[in-house]
């Protein structure tokens, strides 16, 4: 009997990402931000302080500016994050063998937009899933992301009589397949575009107090970076780590990506490649903040060449990496489908 259907049980996979506005317009952005910023996992300030700021200052004024940023990366297919996450789902289905295994379904759930986690779980239940693998698309564990996934999934399951056997993948920051996929993406990019003198690994920031309170995110980011640098055989001075996307006046993880890039040319580094290993697929924070805004910061400071390596997205290597993670979590070897193409739809 296949371990995919141990004891006759059917296996389903839930991929979870953060979410995205339904349109690059202020109203849609406001709806998304209202759900996102109201989550206690995302903003852990006392509600009596935070909610007046959110509803009286942030939501009335910030969505218009954020919508402009989204418009700069929006595609004919809509949100890059949504399109790439679904393309990754399709690639993962192929990597897991498609119809060759008793895999009931792979569904995508978003934390703060449609299709939400509850709807995705409902579809998996309708497929007869009895063993459920939950894979948050956040390689490094953080309470604001992976912790939020656990909250959403558990809340939905508590409301239902459905009780699948649950397999939760908390992180894969040091997984060899993940590191190898990152290494190959950088090496392929450098072969195609030429190597730069420095590689900057930019991760999403979180408030420093979260790390002081025990969140393992910072340590896992540093470990992912060190493992990737070792795999690329980089000398200590050829790479560095920074943190982006800070919000509000409180101290966030340092050094800040924009500050690092602004200082590089004066320090003699005029060529840089940037990669964001914490993002499974490209989104606003990579395509606009890193590839556009921070490129401008670096070039205005005197930099001469700025390269951004895309996220792993829906490449075959990424799908294979996730398939391996799922297979190991279930205690089996994930099977590859015969005749698989060299790459899955991405970008």
C-alpha cells in the first residue's frame, strides 16, 4: 500500500501565503490592509493603542499610496503573488506525481485575501482528505507569518467536525533542497547576466522586540544566508544580510536594506546582486521595493550596476524542493512524474 494513502486515507496539501489585494486600487488595498493589519500576529501592540491608529490614520490615507505601488507591478493576470502561488501549486502537483499517487488535491489558501484558508480547507474536505499537509510558504519561521497560518488553520478546524491527521511544516530555512534551489537560481542568474562583486541577501524585517521575546526568525534568516553563501563558495566579504519593509517608528531588525545599499558605493561596492530568500514567490516587497525602489536608492548613491535575482517562484527546482519536504514530513520519498518539463511556469 502506498504511504500516500496509508490505511486507505487520502492525502491533501494546503499551501498558504499571506495574500494580496484583489485589484491595484485604493478600495481593494484598504480591504486587504484592514484584514492584514488587524491580525494580532502581524501587529502585536495593545489593541487600545493600535486600532485607533489603524482605523483613523492608516486605513483612510495609506491605501492610495500603496495602490500606486501595486500598479507598478500589476500584470494582465492580476497580482503577481496570486498568479505565482497558483503556478507553484500546479508545479507541485506535477512534482508529486500528479495522478500517479492517491493525492486528493493541492489547494491554495491566503491569510488575508481570497481564496482564504477556510475556503481552501472546505475544498480539501470535499475531496475526502483524511491526512492534511499544511505548508506555509515562508521558509523561515516567524510568529507573524507561520504562526498566523497555524492560528487560521486551527480556528477553521475547530469550527468543523472534520478532523484530518495534520502534518504541519513549520520551516525549511536550512533544508538542503531549499538551499540548493537558491544556489542554482543565483548561479544561473550570474551565468546569464554576469556576476557582481557583492551579494546582498535581503529578508523581510520584523520588530526587534519579537526576537527578544523568543521568535527564532532572525537566527533562521542568518542561517539560511550562511548556508547559501557557503554553497556559492563566497568569501566573507562578498556577501551580507539586511532586512527590508520596516513599518512604524519602533526598532526593526537591522541593518536596513535601504541603508546598506545607500552606503555601498561610498564604501567601494558599485555592483551588487540582491536576492530575497525569505519570499517563496515574487510580490510587492520584491518586485517594487527591491527591484525598483532600492535599485533607485543604490544608483542615486553612485552605484553602477544593480541586479535582482527573482524568487524561486514556480520553477521546477522550487516545486521539487517542496515535494521533497512534503514527502519527508509524511515519511516517504516524493515521486516525480515521468516526462516532467525542465521548468514550470513562473515569472
